[in-house]
């Protein structure tokens, strides 16, 4: 059995001189399963919309932000329980 561990989901670099944006949509809620590189939430800036993706598969354990919150590059926005699997849909 794989040991469960917490993995932080962070705001990725968003391009030249963009240091912050606002949470446009929370795509995956607490308790939902995500795959590696699956979008957890989206961030909007005045120039682009960025998908914040899961660094590995697991289950969303917690969200630290809500829609319309302002976030900065490198900020932790969610926590995954890596290696966990949600009940089959």
C-alpha cells in the first residue's frame, strides 16, 4: 500500500511581470479525486487565465482559497492527500 501524504498545490508562475491574480473558479472541491496535471482551480489576471494543476494524483483534502480571492505566485491554494482514491463515481 502506498503511504498517504499531503501535497501542496501552488500558484504557478504566470508570465512576465504578473505576480497575482484572482481565483476565477474552483474546479475540484474537497473530497474530489484528481489526477496528475488535472485542473484544481483557475486564476484570472488582467492578461490571462491560468489553470492551477495537481502536481500528482490524489484527493483534495483542503482548499485555502475561494472564488474572487487574490492569490500570488507560489501561494499554496489547496492540499491533496496524495495516493488516496475517492470512491468510484
